[in-house]
């Protein structure tokens, strides 16, 4: 087991890259099967989902487009409850099938806010694809269509996810110690 130090916290390996990529490939297969012929627009939520988005997109073989939004709600290891939109969506999504690509659904507040913003633009359908869900922390009722993995409530970093801006570059996912 590998251990890393980021600022004041130690983390140990939790989900190795190989397992992550197996689950990402399964999600890609589900999307290829469900959305062929619907010309989806993938909306990737920066910063955390950049690695998941790249690995997912490489495994999609249906005609599709991608765009990015940037939201933030976390400071350190906990959510502030306020969701800031740092970069919005400029694409016309009316009548379009949209797939939100997120790194992790924790309380679900970020996702709820994004859904409200996108629904106001009259898409045909909105689906959610997330790498991770912490089911025990969900505070809102969300229908999540594609989930790579469910995880416990602990704070994690790596594969795009950060602790105070650091740790996004690791290819495995690490869990905080104690
Ligand atoms: P939510 O609004 O509480 O669902 O939080 C969603 C956002 O919080 C995610 O997009 C992540 O950026 C961040 N987040 C939640 N849990 C973790 C974690 O364990 N590690 C790193 N970031 C996290």
C-alpha cells in the first residue's frame, strides 16, 4: 500500500488506477448503448472531473460533443454549502440530450444547482454520469444515471480530486488516514 503526504494530511491508496479504468470502461459501454443516435452534449464539471472526462471520452464511440463548466463548493476537506459558478455554459442546449460529467457527488448540492441552471435552457433530457458517489452524504433527491463507484464518507484525493488544490495529478485514488 502506498502512502502520500499532502500539506497536513496523510493519505493511503484506496482505489488503484486499474480498478478505476475498469469501472470507467463499464460506464462508457452503458452510455454507448443508451445514447447512440441521440447526439449528446457532454458537460464536464471542472476542475475535479478532468481525468474522468478524458478517460470516459476516449471510450465513447458515438457521435457526441463536449463542453466544460467550472463550479466550486469545497474549501479544504468540507463543502461550504455555497456553489460558485466560475465559468458558465455558452452552448445552446435547447432540445439537446445533455450528460453532466462529474467527479464526485457528495451532498449533491453542486449537482442540484447545475441541474437547475441547465433545465432553464430547455434541454430534451439531462443525464448524470459521475465517477464517485458518497451515498450516505447525499442531501438531495437525485437520479444519477451512471456511477462508476460508490464510496464511504471519507475524504479522498487523486485522479482529478484535490485537497486544497493539490493531489489531482495522482493516477490512483487515495483516502485520508484517521
Ligand atoms: P457536493 O456539492 O457536496 O456534492 O460536492 C461536490 C464537489 O465537492 C465535488 O465536485 C468535489 O469537487 C468536492 N468533493 C466532494 N467530496 C470530495 C472528496 O472526498 N475529495 C475531494 N473533493 C471532494
